[in-house]
C-alpha cells in the first residue's frame, strides 16, 4: 500500500467534514472518489496530502507518517487542486516553471520538465500568454501542468474537469489515462459519473463524511443494485400490452413491476434473478418477441441508492 489512511476525523468548528475515513491505496491503482457536494471529498484529499491535519487518525505515504515525509516522498506526490493553483498575471510557462522549482527541479531538467508538462496538456503554443487570458478549459489544463511537472508517482486530482468544454475534457481524460498507463497511482474526484466509469478501476463513494462504498467498479455496482431491469421488445404497443397481460396471468410478474414504453415492456426484477431461467419461462409462453435483454445497472443508479442524491445539482 502506498497510501494508508486510518480512521480520519476532521471537523471545522461544529461541522464534521470527515467522520472516520479509512482508505488504503495500492501502487498503480486509479481510484475514483465520488460523492455529493459537501460529502468530504476535498477534505479527505487534503488530509491524504497533509495539507490539513486530522483531529484524529493517521496517514502514511510510502510507509512514512504524513507529518514527517522525506523530501523524496514529497516529490513523489502531485496535486491538482479544485481551486486554481496558478498566478493569473504570469504566463503559463512562468507558472509551470515556478511549480517545477518548488519541487526541486533545476536547469536543464527543469526546462525539459516544463516543456513536457505544457506539451502534455496542449498548452505549449500558448506558453508565453498570461494565464488569465486562457479559456476556462485551458486554465484547468494549466492547473494540471502545474501538478504533474515533476512527474509524480502519486497524482491526486480534485475535480480536474469541472466546467470545461468537451474537447478539453477529452484531452484531460487522455492525459490521466497516459499517466496511469505509465504506472502512476491516481486518485481522482469528479461529479461526472461517466469519467469515473471510463477511467477508474476502483471507486470510493463518500456521503456525509463517511465512505459508503469502496471496491472494484463492477463489484460496487453489483453489490449495491437491488433491482435489475429486463426489456422485452415486441412488434407493437398492442403486442407489448398483450405481453404484460400474459406475464401477469401466468404469474411471471406482478403488474406494478411492468411498464410499457412504446412497443417495449420494461420489467423491474429482483437483483438475484436467474436471467436464463427467467428468459426461458417467458419464451415458453409462446409470445412474439423481437428480443429479450437486460439493461446494465449504472454507477448513477448505485450512487442514487447509496446517497439518495443525484450527482448533478
Ligand atoms: N476550510 C474549511 N472551513 C470550514 N468548513 C469547511 C472547510 N473545508 C470544508 N469545510 C466543510 O466541510 C464539509 C466537506 O467539505 P468538502 O469540501 O470536503 O466537500 P466535497 O465533497 O469536496 O464537496 P464538493 O463536491 O462541493 O467539492 C462541507 O460542509 C464544507 O462546508
Ligand atoms: Mg470538493
């Protein structure tokens, strides 16, 4: 484990932001941290980074206590904060150079790293312009260049794609994939479920300062889905209604479980349903069906089940 956090608690005055979070991250993992606004995601990341001290609990990075990290370990960590970490009046080049220097890079190594970081996010052409003249998406990308200039082994990103255009978003997602394929350990928070599903092999869901689910993406989805959806395509809306009647009459479903949308019957079934057995019982009725298929449960549904909230506010 390269990051080990145990039973972290952190309150701001009477407000408990983080209430007993434990999380262990292995080298090379890409972990998506999800949660509604105010769930405690940023506070958790700040605790993992040692930027905020916990009221109780501990954090170890590469086996060292976060309170006494060696210079080498500090340099192995990169952070892309939710709020911009660059100076708006300075050029992109000056900003990334500033961060590179802070991480101990000098001379040729610094120049090369700065160029790589700006090329990586597609900003090299605009390096001489003041950061405040960049578009929102370019500013997000500059924020990333500042966090990765020293080629960190652990990269912690807090909402790196919030408010960016689709083109910058794709560029950012590709960058994260490249870093992750290069062996970096990535912890990534986002409000966009599709990003987490596309990037991460593990998901941690937080709500009210606590971890409410943690595991491989597919497993978290499977374990937290209490109903599944089966779709029966029929030739017409009339045939669809007829199909529902038959299913009810043969006691395969109860009426409230079945809906008709155009010529499709949408059935809500128990999570432990044996799909093949169910399909053969339906087919045995001799109905005219064009197809019978199962709708894959999404992270969105799981999130809603666990937190009672949708992610977009
Ligand atoms: N520096 C601070 N001072 C006071 N309260 C804070 C501070 N930082 C966070 N909080 C509070 O702690 C709680 C958790 O905040 P946090 O920023 O960690 O949530 P989040 O999950 O990152 O939310 P978002 O999705 O909006 O970024 C919130 O109620 C917030 O108001
Ligand atoms: Mg946050």
